[in-house]
C-alpha cells in the first residue's frame, strides 16, 4: 500500500485535521493484544497494582508505562483504564510479571508497538523530504524507535466517568507531537480544527488515523497544527457487558517540549 506523500498529508490535515496512513500490522495482532488486556483488566486490583509503575519526576509522558485508572465516577475510581507500553521500558514491565498470562499480554503489546514504530518511520520518511533533519530530531542515532514513543491500550468500562473528570471526553489537544489511532472498537472519536467543527473521522479500510499533537508544527511547519478531539461518551455501542469501548493509540513526543507550560496543563 502506497504511503501518502508530504503534500497529501498536509492537505488532509488542513482539510480534516487528520490523515489516513496505511496500517501495516499483521492481521489479528491488535485484537490479540486487546483481548489480552481485556482479560488483564478483569484481574483483581492487587494484580493490576503490580503494573502501576511509579511516575518519574520530569519524565516524558511516553516514559510512563504500565497500568493506570483514569477519571472518576461518583467520586470513586472510574472503570476507564489503560496500559502503556514502550520498548525502552520493557525491562520495567517484565519485572512485574507474576504470571504467564501477563507475560503473554506484554509480548502481544510489543508486537503491535514494533509494527507501529515501523509505520511511524514510514511517516517520517515521507515528511523528511520536505523537512530534512526530522528523523534526527525524533530518533537517537542508530535507533529504529522514536526516542519518546508509547503505545496505549485504552479500555472504557460501561460505567464510564463523569465527562468533566476524564479528559478524553472533553475537547483537547494531545500534548505530544504526533498521535496515531491504530484501532477502535467502534465510533466515538470526534476530530476537528475547532470545537464547532469536530466530527467523526472517516477511517479508510486498512488504515490508521494520524493527527497532530500540540508541538508537531514546531518540528515541521504550521501546516501541522494540533488537532482538537474528544471521545463522545454516548457514542459507544458496547463491546460486552463490562466494556463500552476500546482504542489502541500510538504516541510520539519530543523531549524539547516536555517542560512547556501548556504541556503541564493539558494531559493525555
Ligand atoms: Fe487525546
């Protein structure tokens, strides 16, 4: 499948605030990892606690791996949770394994991450022609993974969260450089340039949706303005009795922006 060139990507972003890029991940790999995470999410709290890895002060968001609850519902933790993976911190994740099932889950997530990195690399190749030096800004020398990148598996429980207690339900910009939505269980994502114009994106078959975080334009040009987006909490059809929705998202960031004021206020 042909990868879009820089001009096509810019035109799409200008028009729609997102672009479709070929999803080159082996069939079934995403679903396998999602299924493993859904099983893990049903684990007793003490099992999940193993993967609540401490956040290091000043760490980039991409370097926060493991499991996390998000949002509240009636002042209690919501049933929205995510698991974040990156290769750099794989040893930290591996150290938490208590069972074969958990080991398998992390391995399955790793397969998706590795392929997402290849997809992102193709995106960089496409843009590098117009923005020479982009790769150097995002990658360490001789590395095939972006210096700051992370794969997030998001699970929305059927109980959900109060919209004002969960950032994803309110219009926001991602604080990273680049966001790639690899897969979602169903509609719900709304994207646009401004609040009035957010709309469901059209995902072409076999494609992922790429859109810009707050600072990708600083690495490229003003054509890569951040995309406003949210998840409509009422659009979820429901995966099963416990799960309303899931999404698998790949994030890339750049260390230069981690201490930026706006980043501190707008969290993923
Ligand atoms: Fe977001």
